[in-house]
C-alpha cells in the first residue's frame, strides 16, 4: 500500500478516539440526568409479581420493577455524581428535603407502632397470620397505608431534589453553548 492510499477500518462501530476516552464530568452529569428524566417519565407504580402457567403446567413468576424505587435510586446516583459540584444553596436545600423526609418517616413509624400496640393480642395474631403484623418499630409493613404514604412522600422529595440538581446545573452553566463560526 502506498503513502497516498487510505486504509479503511473494518470495525468502525467500536472505534473510540483518545478524545472520547477522556473523562468529562459535564458529559457524565448530562448522561445521569438523562437517566433520571427517563426513569421519572414512566408511570410511578409499585412492583409486583406476574404469575403465569405454561402449557405443561409449570408456574413462572416474573417480577415487574417498582418504577418509584427505580426513579429514587437514579436520583441518588445523580446526587452522588454531582456532589462535587454542590454549592451552599444546593447543599442546604437538599439537606432540608432529606431532613424533612427523615422526620416524616419517624412520625409515620411511630403512628404505625402506636396503632399496633393498641391492638389486642388476638387481633395482632390475626394480622400476623395475614402477613400484616408489625414486628419491628423501625420498619414499615408494606401492607399498611403508612408505607404507601411514606413512599409517595419520598417520591415527591426526590422530585424536589431533581429540581434542585437541575437548578444547580444551570447555576454552574453546564448548559453553555459553543459558538460556531461558519
């Protein structure tokens, strides 16, 4: 092959230039916020098991993901990626949101525990038989309304955190545009 001939690569889909291999925090933030937005655009519903029986009679159980928990985990990941960018305003606002959530959780767990303690042993046993007992005052029983109330509040709190993360990216001028001269 001569100096003036071009060689064409056979596997161009996996090609990465050195520039693409460099770490780019803004690109990482953009990607993780895109994931947060994708997770937040779905219907927020609790997870459940689909049970189907095949022609032979075998039972197949598949879990359908809890989209609320997925969204909240995406926000936690975004918060972890962006923590090095936090200014005082973001730190204060996000800490306020998380503290109010912690206070609400304590309050709801206390309500659940007080309700449980007010029941007679006979009723407590009946609830345990149905899987609705309260064995730990530090955890919710997912079959009672306190859990659903907390999850909805937690979801709204994480939506507020997303708002704050987006405002932070604006304050940091992550949306800056490049000028192209034609």
